[in-house]
């Protein structure tokens, strides 16, 4: 395995994880805020549904995405008519990583918003700020550390995603072959040295990401 191969795979993995974090960002923050600030019927059921991608087998998540986005799926047919292909692309890998990392992101945001005293928002409202301005100027800045921690967790989860990505994006060298998929394919080929190289890179990236996340959490404490 030459350096060009593992550099390409590492760069692709970083792009996929970063794109997955961006995809999950806005809905995760919105849902986290809703769950923290609103008490509504079946709230616990909503939390359980959001957490499903984290507890289901990743291959089941990937199969669901494949059925949804494939040529015969409800979304796939529409996208194909528009000339957009998602399945077996880098975008599909990012979508799979975003789906499995989404529950971690939402949970971190929910806990972060819960830690913010709602009295600040009430004071801001009494001063004439709209709900949107209160959220943007008060709640969001006060919860930013927890939100960034959730983003780091989602990013780290995306670095190691395998099962869902393999089904919906495939293992296509140069297009969808992330570190975890590269490790698997090289083990199948009998390239133990290449697999160990990718394992070492994956370990270093995951350790650095989690170290940054825990350091951020430690500063918050």
C-alpha cells in the first residue's frame, strides 16, 4: 500500500465525517432545543425514535437508507428524475455517517440546553426580544460548548462508520472507500500490512477527536 492510497482514503474519511456533521447540525440543534424546552405528548417516544440509529445494527440503518434512496425507493425515483444520484457516492457515505451520529448530536444538544437557566430567556423576552432572537442571542451562545461537544461526537462517529456506509455507498476505491471500509477490504484481500496501516491512522484520528471532545468538556466543568 503506497502513501498515496492511504492519504486519499484519510482525506475522503475526513470529508465524509465533516460533511456528516454539517448535515446533522441544524436538525440536531433544533430537536435538542425542542426536547429540552418543550413538554409534549409522547416526548419519550420521540426520544426513543431519535435514538434508534444508535442502537439498531448499522447494516439495518444502511438497508433502510438504500430502500429509501435507491432507484425504486420513494426518494430515489424523485432524485433520479431530477438527475441527482445519491446511492454509491461520497454524499451517500456522508448521509449514512450523519444518520448514525445524529442521536449523539441531539442528546448532547438536549443536555446542553437543559443546563441553561430558562430565566435568562424570560428576562430577554421581557425586554422585547422575539423568540428567534432569544434563541440566537441568548440560548444558543450559552449552550455552545455542549453543542460543539455533540458535533465532535458526531464527527468521531462518522470517522469509524462501517455498516450503513457499506450498504448505501458501497466500497468503491477513490469514491466511497473510507478508513473503515478500506480496513475491511484489505483484510479480505489478505493485505494485512495495509489493513494495519489504516487501523493505525483510524486509531490516531479517533483518539485525537475524542481527546479534543473530552478536553472541551473538562474546560466546561
